[in-house]
């Protein structure tokens, strides 16, 4: 059987445990006589301490205590008169508020600009129109894309095996291993 720590039992005796911890300790105490005696000991110690604090000391001199309290009050009042009026509250400049709010507002503004820019339709200069007669082909030298009177050619060195992969979405991919370096190179061209 694992017993609760002595500090936990003391907190239980003082009524300072949370609901779940109090339930766990109460469940343990139902079956453990040793821990129950410990909690009873904490209860009796607390009662004795309260009783001893409730009694005033026998040698307490009420007159001396009253004169000390009066003297302390007079000293406090005199010190307050020496200080005079409290200085007026210093007002912070208006830009200080902006410095405080900037870390909160800047990310919000950045997110708003990002959302507006990403939802904006692309300008006409960004869109390349589809030209009839677009042709993509793989040749012995590489991959070629012909669109009207323009041409793009990706050439690879003379290598042994080149693997071509052609998709119906308008993509040609060429994979090969460079015999000099041993590195794999992938060329991928797609048409929109």
C-alpha cells in the first residue's frame, strides 16, 4: 500500500486540499489506521495552537502598548505633512500608446494584407494565354516545349538511361543518373 506524504496528510487535516486530492486521501484513510492516527494528530496540534494563540500574554502592559501606538500614529502624520502634496500624475505622451499597441496590431494588419492579396485575382500580365499548337516532346537531347513561335528546351548530357514519364495533365518528366557524379537529376516540364 502506498501511503500519502506527510505534507499531504497535513493539508488534508487543515482542509486545504483540492477536491480530487481530498477524495483520494479520504479513500486511503478509510482503510489505513496509521494515516488516520497521523491526521488525528494534526487535528489535535491545530486545536492546541489555536487555544494557545487565543490567550494574551500575562506580562502584556496595555498602557505601554497604547502609548507606542499613539506615538507611531503621530510620527506617521508628521511625516505626511513633511512630504506635502503628492506630485501630479505624469501623463504619458500619445505615441506611448501606439508603442504598446503595435505588437498587437501589426500581426493583425499583416494577416489582413495577406488575405486580401491572396484573394485578389491575378492581373492580365501574370496570366500567360494558352496558345493553340502547344507541343511538348521528349527528344534524344532532352525535353522541348513549343508554344507558338517560342521554344523552351531542357537538355541533359549524353547519358545511358533516361526515364521519361508523360502524364495526361500536360507534364513530361525526365530522370537520369549523371555518370560522372553519380547524382540523380530530374527535369519536369508542364504546360498550363
